[in-house]
């Protein structure tokens, strides 16, 4: 009789009862074209201090903001500046468009998604008037925050350089 053992010496023959680590992996995409930066470099102490969660930001060259993950919309803020998404793997993601933009009461945002809507990297969450943000003196950083860090096992996200919207920028693995 032959046994298929993994590197921990466990029998893989009946491994179909266990969840594969790949089943808990979430691919993360750039929500806009622009320069990607670590969340610690944004101009807001709450976000830079990771008080809302870890993640990254993109300094956009375009106001078309797409979903950074495949999942379901769980929250659209009344001021249209932020959207919450939950993936099938359980990752909770907050997309926050600009810094201190809640004060603008939705004016520069054409957020079109609704709670319960399924999204992927091709889904436009919002079209943001970047010029209006600049004229209002607001930072245009588009932030992706993982808000349930206690459920994450590992994550690897590119945090420097130029990226194209909808391109893969990293992966998050959820705890079993």
C-alpha cells in the first residue's frame, strides 16, 4: 500500500476532507491606475497608523475606481466616499476614496454599486472627480484596507511603483 504524505507527514489520501490553503486565498487587484504606496505613507494618522486595518493606497491617475477583490458589497456609505466588501473567503475590505472626503457629502463621487451586489476586479465601484477633490484641497489617495486583520494568516501586497487598474497586486491568505 502506498501513502501520499505531505511535508508534515500527514496522509494526503483523505485530504479532501480538509480545506486546501488555496481555498482561503484572496487575490487583490489595483482599484485604479497610478502609484501604489504602503498605507503607512498616506497623509492621515488614522489610516497610516493602521487603526482601520492594514492595506495599501493608490495615488490615482484616473478617477475610475474598480473593486480590489471578488466579493459582495456589504456597505455603501451615505456620503459615497467609502464602500465595504466581503469576499467568499471572509476577508473584509474597506475601499476609502480620498482623505477627509466625508466632508464633501458625496459631491465628487458617482458611486453606483449597491449593498448585496456581487463584484469583481472589473466592477466599477465609483467614478471620482479627482479635479474636484484637488480643488477642495483633499488628498486623492484611494485606500484599500483589510479591516478584519485577526482573520488573516498572511498577506503580500506590492507597495511601490506604478500599477495599472485591475492588475493583480497581491494575495491575502485567511486563517483556517
